[in-house]
């Protein structure tokens, strides 16, 4: 076929579908339904177009000669549709409802397949395998029409997520079942439930793993391609097709699941790994790709309908109606039966009755079902009767869902009130409109005064404002409870926080790793507010300021093996995160005072501001503790932060100058290059000063004062520096041996068995009793702040005591005192000793040095 002819036909189709969205809007029809109608009409007239003028005739000729196979649908269009939908989804929102989504995507497909298969097998002459394969084909839903309606009528975002999430994963389940059943039909094998289940499980899980790995690989490559937008976007296109084909053709797993997971990974990490401008371009580019793919696949699939329905009989019409009814019943059993039960477990979330009704009626079928049916017609080893029946039944069923469910879905959503905002959101919207109109009215009047516009024109403009304010329905925000106002305000501020962190990434004040961490924490905070309001906010802030699991693991490695690099890196990340959170928290307080108060009133705003003041205080405490511990490193980080801000401001200033034509594009590029070189040093990641020099620490300890150089060296070889975090419990064993610690800086609290505590400061030590006696003593040691300790292991204590008699005497004296104090306490606990009155110190017959207790033993030394 002539290439020019093909290009002419495709260009004509694209020109045709470009007019479909506005026409569908005017006709109040779902976009996919209109495409199906147009495609069906084209499928009819391409065979009888002798009447058409030359240009139109050539266009119809090119469409007639298109060889659209099932592989074209599956390998050309499907990866784009899947990747585009997954890319635009919020992964955290998807995970919130992953229970009901997977229930509808997997279990519902199996239930529909079995219901359709056994029903048709019972009432018709077609074999069970053929009927089951038809059930698998019609089990997959197509979200294009439904989501388009949702967007038109303003349906809740969660409902859109449920429907889109189901359609993303049920394609994989349907195609997996279809493939197994086709192999059974094609090869004449016996139908085995175990085989079907095992193949499906392997395909689904394997596809998810393959997609995750390929998505992560692409995310890593984005960093290398950063700054080349066209290359980054091209890589995503290649990723969609490579993931689908490699998974399906080479790995033998579900290419659908792999492509979906890869798209979700890129969508969640791309905004931090790519340059911000590129991610915005990426979203726009994939929106365009998705429009082309969804439009063309519907038109091409609909063009096949006349051919696939050519040999339909009245018996098959009746069977199509049966399939339509059975699928509705099977879907109702899942939506109204299984989903509520799942919501009672910890694996599911509750789905409201109105949502379930829309999910039930909105299970439209589309191009994927038609593509699978077309694939059956291409299998010439399958009996003709089976191929013809599957093609006819699928095509008729798809048309029924589009024309019956699709057209009535908009009315159903409106009847259920899902096109309306919830009451508290509607009240908040009305309050926002009132504030905005008042502000716009004032500014408009100022313009009129400045431009000396007449009073008659002003009065007409003011009449528009009056009519708009009078038309506001549903009351004001005063009808909301205080808790509702606080929850709404916190949610608004949390959304603002995410935007600010993303703006920080755009300005390159932080790198992508820090931005990824900050954005993830901001999303978790938003989720906590949605779930628990003010209490959820407080719990999330407490959790946010805790040390991460990676940090604690790095600290454990440092304690056990003395390795400092990992801990240094984690401390640096924490420091940078705290600095950015402190900056953002201050801005959020100002934002709340300025923007939230007019919306929600002073009482709710004050609660919100107080909550963020508490957060700011806690953040500053954590930051101050680290700053005092590492002043030089903190100073460098502040310098780097300020340098990044200066670089961002300089770039912005040059951009403004370019916009105002003060400089040319070539000058701008050169200035940006010079700016990047000038501030290159702020991109470096210095190592945290975690050296904890043993010599420096030993010199701080009074216990080691007076040691000569040789003794100092021998002591330093035996003592190991350790860092203890605030409130961290200090381990008293190291590799199954006892240890003792000397406090070089900071403070440690010893929790004694009698429920009392003793605070030890610089120069004091603990753990020596176990080392000297070999006994285990029951007490706990925790660090008051960031404490630097010197650790002495059990195997080194004898060396130290032998080399340094002065240290041996000092340590032995303290050990004896503490042992004596412990002995007396144990005697009191056992009842051997009771409390006695204080001795008479005026007795001249016994001096202070000669005082003895009633048992004839020396008076007790004072314990620590």
C-alpha cells in the first residue's frame, strides 16, 4: 500500500476526531460513544463510496485498505493507553483503595467469566471453553467513556480513582484468562483450574515485578538525562512499549500489568528525578498521546463492527441479551455483596452505596474487548462457529454497554447527587466566592477611578457582582462546625505545603533525593489530616520528627562496627530536611493567617496556626540539637542553602530580563552557564564531621588528665568513639561481651533498679561494674542529647588496667563504692538491714574518720 495514502488516511482520521470532543459536549454524549457511532458509520460507508467526490473517495479508500489486526490494537495502542492512565494517577490515592480495586480487577473478572461461561454453555450449543473465553473477553472494563463523564459532571475524585484503578488491572486479568482458555481451545488440552490459577498468578505477579524494575531503571536514567526534555520524554515513550513487549514476549508475564506498574513508578518519582519543567511537558505530551490512542482505537474498533456483525442471527441476539443481563448480575454480586464485606476487614475501605451503584452501572466495555474478539477471528485453527459467535457476541455486548449504560450514566450520577460537592466543600466554596467577589469589586472600582470611567458603566458592572453574590446557594462557612473548619484548613495548608516543596525543587534549592523525601512526608501528612483531622496532624508531626528506620540502622552499624559514612549521610539528610521544613513551616503560618482566616474565621485559624507553631517549635528543637552538636557542618549547610537560594534568584532575574527583552536568548544562555559555574560548590555533598577523633575526646575527659604522650596513644587505641542520639538506649553489650562507656561530651541518665535515676556528665563512666566483676547488672542507660562516648570492650579492660595503674586505681575505687552501695540496697530489699537513725556527730569519742555503723562495718560511701 502506498505510504502517502496511509498517511493521508491517518491525517484525515485525526482531523475528524479532533472535532469529536466539542460535538460530544454539545450533544451531551460520552466521547467514546460518539467515536463508536462515527466509526460504525465509517465502517458502513467505506464499502459503498462510489458516489463520493475524489478527495473523499481516496480517503475512504485508504480506510478500507487499512489492515487493522488484533496485534495492532494490543501492541500499538494499548501500551499508550495504559501508561498514560497510570502516569496521571496518584499512587498514594490508589494505594488507599487498593483492596476494592484489586477485588474488582481480579475477583470480579473471574466471577464474570464463570457466570457468563456456565450460563451460555447451559442454554446454548457452544462448548464450555468457548463460552468461558467469551466471558473473559467481556469481563474487562474500559474507563474512557466513564472517566470522561465523571470529568464533565464533576464526580468525586475517589470514584474516578476506583474506576480507573479497576480498569488498569482488570485488563491484565482478562487477557491472562483469555490466553489460557485460547491455548486450551487451540491445542485441545483439558481445562484445568490449577493450571489457569497458576498461570494467572505467575503472569500477574511477574508482570508487576518486571514493570517495577523497568520503571525504577528509567527513573535512574532520568537523572542522567536531566536537562534534555525531549530525550526524557522520548525515554518514557520507549519505556511504555519496551516494558509491554519485553514482559509479554521474552519474560512470559503480563505486559499489561508491567506497563501499568512502570507508569505508576514514573508518575510517582518522575517529578523529582526529572527537571520540573520537563515533568510538566511530559504530562502534556502524554495527555496528547493518550487522546490520539484512545480516539483512534475506538474508531478503528468501531469500523470493524459491521464486518463482525455481518452474519448475526436472532438466536445470537438473544444470547447477547443474556450476556448483558448475566454480566450485570455478576457485577452486582461483587459490588453490592463482596465490596461491603471487604470493607469490614483491614484489607478494604468502605465504599458508599452511591459509589457502588455508579461502579455497577458504569462497567462499560470498549476497544480492548473488541481487540480480543478480533484476535479470536484471526485464529484459523479455532472452529469457524466459535470464532463467529465470539466476534458477534462481543461486538453486540460492547454496543449495548456503550449505548445503554454509557448514555444513561450521566443521568444516574446526577440523580445520585454525585455531581454536587459535599456540603462542607460547597459551604467553603461559597465563602471563597464571596471573598473573591469583594476583592475583585474593590479592584475594579479602583481601575474605574483611575481610568475616570463613568458612574453608569460602574453601576452595571456592580450589578453583575450583586447578581453573582445573590446567586450563591447553600449558606456560608458559618454553618460548619469548628472541627470541620479546622480539618478543612489543615488540608488546605497541607496541599500548600506540597506545592511549596515542589517549588523548592523547581528552584533547585534541594536535590531530587531531598525533594523526594520531603514530598513523600508532605503526602503522608495530608493523608493523616484526611483520616484524623487535628489529631491526625499531631500524630503525623510526631512521627515525622522521629528518626527514620534507615537512620537507626546506620546508627546501629556505627555502634557495632564503627563505620561512620552511612550515619554521616543520614544525619546530613535529616539536617537538610529539618532546615527546609522550618522554612516552609514559617511560610505556612503566614499563609494561614492571611488566606485561611477570611475563609474559616479567626477561631479555626488560630487553632491551625497554633498547631503549626507547635510543629515549628519541635522542628527548631531538633535542628538546634544537631546544630549545637555539629556547628561547622551546620554552618556549611546554611551556606549551601543560602547559596542555592541566591542561585535561584539570580536565574529568575535573568529570566525576567529575557522576558522584558533586556537581553537576548544567547546572552541568557551564557549568563545561566556562568551562574551554574559560579554556584557549583553548593551542589557538593560534604561528609559530616563524624570523625569523632578519639584523641580529641580523650583529652576532654578529666579522668585522663596528666597522661604522657605514650600513655595517651595506648589509651586511644583501646577506646572506641560512639555517638548516642537523644533518648536513645545505649547498649551494654558488644558482640556478646560487656562494655563500659566514658562520657566525653553530653549527658547520660542511668535508670537504677530502685526506680531512681542518676545523671552522668562529661568525664564520668558507667558499665564498669559488669566489666570488672563479670556480672550482669539490671539497669538502663539513655542519652539526654547528642552524647559522644568512649567505649571500652571487655577484652581490652585488662590491657588498660595493666598499662595505666593510675586509671586502674581510679576506676577500682569507683567500682568498690558502687558495689558497696548496691550491696546495702540489696540488704534493704531483702530485709537484712533496716533504716537506722543518723549517728550522733557530737560524740567526741569518735572522730569522723572512725565512724562505724551498727553492724561494725565502715560507713557507706555516697553512690553516684
